[in-house]
């Protein structure tokens, strides 16, 4: 394979990755559209079944859990304690009109 071919492949892969990002829904868009909300366990929840929103939820929740684990270890807390603190904070900070989970139901704040 020539250097020219390698550069063409790298350019194509970059273009595909960039275009995929452009198609993916953002967290703000998902919240504004009412597809996701803050659940009572400190994580993002899926309000409406949507494959793009589900991908956002999974990505955000994986990052949150990693951060919660770091905070728990650093502050000698359990994961559940950090999750409860995070849930209270994220629900408090949720914008009016976005969804939060209350007693197992999604409601607009």
C-alpha cells in the first residue's frame, strides 16, 4: 500500500467519524426534546425510546459512574452515597421544562 493510499484511507475514516458525530444527538438536544432526564439514582434516564438518545444515556452514564467511583474512593464514601448526592444535585440543577424522575415517574420540572 502506498503512502498516498494510506492518506486517502485515513482521510476517509476521519470524514466518516466527523460525519457520525454530526448525526449523533447531543445531550442538550436530547434533554430539550424530552428524550432523556435525570433519574433518582444520579444517572441519566431514557424518557422516550430512541436509539440515539439511548446511546447518549449509555455514554454519559458510563462517564458518570467512573467519576462517582473516583469521588467515592477519594472521599471514603460508598458508590451509593455518591450516587445519592449526585442525584440530588443534578435534579436540583435541572432546567425548568426538562424531565426528572419522581417516585419512578418522569415529570417535567
